[in-house]
């Protein structure tokens, strides 16, 4: 700190700082321009205007709670803070919001969203709680409903190319924790789960203006590893099943009921009254009486 003790008054004019004409000047009226480092203390006041000409202003550097700061770089959270209302703000690090977050516009997220705690999987949207529900509730003046749509393409976002035959359009799967698993919380891995059920949509045809697809339904038997396709709805509407299809009342078709020929005919999981078509020559329909298959002609 400058010490003016013992100096003549005329020799101290250049060391005096005064505020005049909306600027800092020395005692001779010369404008002052300088930088300040390692300042301690506090500032009280306000800036007038939109603050567009102000840069690198930090008012809270390491506090856990900042109650009146305009910006905070390492604070845990900011209470009663003010940010730019007509421009953008950039937040670096973890932001803790205690209370309800209301958003009236759109939200664009490049990372992931995890709702709840103890997430162990690298999902884009993770929901884990004591009870997890997703509701799509739509009220409209017409017959339209809420949409849940999967879109499949190849390439990269922003450089998409058409999907090809064999690509999965969507896959809905159900997984359960195996009884032999001992891990919990964030220590869980995929090996702790089995996947006993899944529904998959797969591209079967790719054309200039349209595509074809099939849906497969797969289940997993106890003790087996990996699910097996049990039922397939082809792109032409034909239904293929690996086991007999049973119904409590009637099975009907609009015009023709087609049974996929197979050989040998199934021998397990059968009930009396089942029908099947043998693919052995000549192709014939068979009826199961509870113990044996009998050709209908």
C-alpha cells in the first residue's frame, strides 16, 4: 500500500485516485487504467443495464451457499440468485435444485437423464425408484391418442441413411434379477439379470417409398439361457408359432386359416383337440386325440 507520509502535497497528486466524469482519475485529472489481483473483501452495489459489457465477473468462488450472488462457479447451490433473462447461461459442474423445476419451452439434452438413485447402467434415460410409472395422458377433441414411436435408420445423427433388412426397429424386453444374484444398487451388472420375455420389430423389406416388417414374441423357459422366438407375425399377416396355438373359445380367420407345416409333429405341451399340419410327404392335417396324432384323411 502506498505511503504518502513525509511527501509534499504537490508530489502526491499522481498517487491520488478520484472518481469524476464517470471514470477513475489521478489527482492531475489523468484517466486511470489498471488491473487488480488478489483482492479480498466485499462489494455492495448493483450494475445498471443488461451487463453485456461485463466479463469474467465472479462473486462466489468456493462458498457452499451463495444467497445474493449473480454467478457462482463452485458453489453447491445458489439461493435467490439472478441470471440473464434475455440471453443464455452456462453452468459448469453439478447443479442442485431443491424444489420444483418448471419448464414451459423445449429442452434439448445431449447427455443422459437419470431419475431416482442407484443407477448402474449407461442408459440415456434411466428411471429407478420404489415405484416407476410412465403415463402418457392425452386429452383431445378428436380420436387421436398419445404416440410412442420408434424410428430406425442407419448412419449417425444428422447423417442418417436408410435401414436395411434385418435391422431391429424396436425391442421391448423384460428382465428380472436372478435368484442367485448377491449384488445390489450400483454394483449390479447385466449378469445378475435374465431376460425371459421380449417383443421385437424387424425390417423384412426395404423399398423406395415403403418398408415391410415382422413382429416376434419371445419367451424364456426356466433354466434356459436366452429367450426363444415363440410367435411371429409376418409382414403379410401370416402367423407362425413354434407350438400349438390354443384358445379358450374359438380361433377364427377372415377367410382361410393356415397352419404352418412342420415335421416332426410336436410331442410335448399338447392338449386333446389340437390340430397340426405335417410337412412330410404327402402334406396332411392331423388331429391330436390326447395320446396320438391321427391323419384326417
